[in-house]
C-alpha cells in the first residue's frame, strides 16, 4: 500500500469502467473504443477519448463491433440516427482499429 508524506496509507485510485454497447460487458475505459455524437449529429470514432459530445464505448473486437453496428442499440444510446454513409464509415474505421489491435 502506498503512503503519503506523513506516512499514512493512501487509497488506490479507482479505474474508470465503461459498458460495451455490443456485448454489454464492463471493462476499463482505456481498453475500449469511444464513439461520439457531435453537435452536428454526426457519429465518429474518438481515438483520443476527449472529443466533445455524447459518447458510447465498444470493445475492440470484431464481434462486438458488428453487433453494435447491426442493431439499434448504438442509435438508441447516442439518441441519434445513423445514415447509411455514416454507418459504412464507422464500419471501415472499426476494421482499421481492430486490425491495429490484433
């Protein structure tokens, strides 16, 4: 256990956890990919995790990514609708991210 300058114990810092939109599993925030709905209503991949807007998280796994893109859960969570072009863009971006993780 860590101790501070006056030798009293310091509690460990909590790790932020998020739920995957595809598989509903809970993992550390840093292990997941964030999608964000911008003010203009466009949904995009947020690789930094700091973009402004409503966000959701997906595991960097092809099964989770496909499940999230197929159903309405992503749209419902982001309170937005995905255009076919936007959906294709997210699918392509997800494939590139998943290739980088494997």
